[in-house]
């Protein structure tokens, strides 16, 4: 698959000096896609067809609801529900040439089809497409732009999920020594940052000992949030968002 370069957002995320520039890019994409879903995209026929067919996951329904546009949200949910009912009706026994179910038939395929209906999300798909471009651009900049590489080496790296994504993209985008050097750099930045997070987190726990209550907090006040975000991608607010 071919990806086009999208250097400006990646550079901006790196210069924002976050704990994970790719988490920052993800959040920016997510906000944009949620707002767009209740805005102009509702009027685009192709996009509306996708929404009707695919729907949204629970996380993004929550975010759409938080936009406080209940009518727009209801219109999207209603049109998707109409399409979903057609699919459910086709699954009922006796429908079609022989019916999806017959006596004694394995019902696991039915459960899998229902699970698929409940898990697909057009917003997730759109974000995924954006993030793939950013991963590709990140690796390309590391390979071709000395200034970007220096900025990366001075950064706090990325979280574990995005380290994994970068290494997967490096498999196709880089070769030989460059691929090895890139992966080593990703792991080094991850290890250094996680080690610092753990050190701060340990001190955070020590601060709850009355003997340490008058000692300075240092950089430990948001150590729990930083560590969890490093381990699983940004899922907790830590007061350091870009």
C-alpha cells in the first residue's frame, strides 16, 4: 500500500515535546473525526453510506454524545439502525434459500457475525487511515531528515503500542542497518523514558509514607498517569497534553 507524506503534523507533534507525539496525533485525529461526523460529513453521500453500513463503536458514540448535538447523533444512529435491521432479518431462521440456521447447526458463525456488527466503527477506520500515514511519514523523516532524527533523539520517545507500530512500518520502509538502527533507537528511547517513569512512580508511592511527607514530590505527582500512558497509550489525563 502506498502512503503520501504528511510531514507538517508529525513535525508539529514532535516539537510539542509530549510524552508520545503519536498519541498526540491520534487525539487530534480523533477530535477532528468526531466533530466532522456531526458536521459536513453528514451531507456527503459516500460518507453517509459508510456510516449507515458500519456504524460507530461505543467509545465514539460516547464522544459523539458529548458533542451535545442529540439530533445529529440520532439521525446517524437511526440510519445505521435501519441498515442493521436488514442484516439481522437476513440472519433469522427460514430466511434466504435454506435459512442461516437449521436444527443442530453450529451457531458460532452467527455469534461472530453479530460480534462484527457490534465492533465495526467508521471513525476508527478513518483514524487508522490517518495514523498509517503518520507512521509512514515518521519513519521516512527519521530516514531522510537529520534535523528530525536529532529532535527524536532528544525526545521522550513514544508509548509501547506506538513503538510497536513504528517498528512494523520500519520492516517495509527501511532495510538492513537503517532498519536495525531505527528499531534500536525506538527501544532505547522507550526504555529510558519508562525507567524514568518507574523511578518517579516509586517515589510517588513512597510519598504516602508519613516519614516522607515533608520531602519534595519532584516529578512524581503525575507519575501514575505517565506510566500507564507509556504502557498502553494515552488513556489517562496527566496534565501534560499538547
